[in-house]
C-alpha cells in the first residue's frame, strides 16, 4: 500500500521534514537534488536526526556528532551501526513509501 509523504513540487534542495508511518518516525531530506528517506533516529542512542547537521552527503547526529553517509547509510566511524534507509515510491505527483 502506497503512503504519500509529499508532493514532488515541494522537494527542493535543503528540504527536511519528519513523518510518522505505522508508528515509525521517518525523515525525508533532499540532498544533492535527490530525496532520501531515513528513520528519524540515530542508530547509536536513538537521538532524533531531524535537527542533525548536513554537510554534503554527510549527516551528523546532534547528540554525539556521529557521522553517516546519506548515499549508503553507513556510519563513518568504525563500530557504529548504519542508518535505516527506506526505498521511496512514486505515485502521480507524490513521493512516499510502500508499506
């Protein structure tokens, strides 16, 4: 089942918005003109990533500064779990997720 998150026309560079789908907090970002959907939770200690800093493709957790690659989801520090990335789906003029 497709769950729409946003209209495609609203996805501009720098876009960042949180959503809740089936009880899970998600964060939709546009980085390098590419939408990325991740769980709005740092895998280290669960801090919300909606206010994380973003430099290029690197998202840095606001709590402890752990850095993650948004293109791969992997942590840039050894021993830390990666981000939970979600595959985006498209329907008409909407972007969303299939659940």
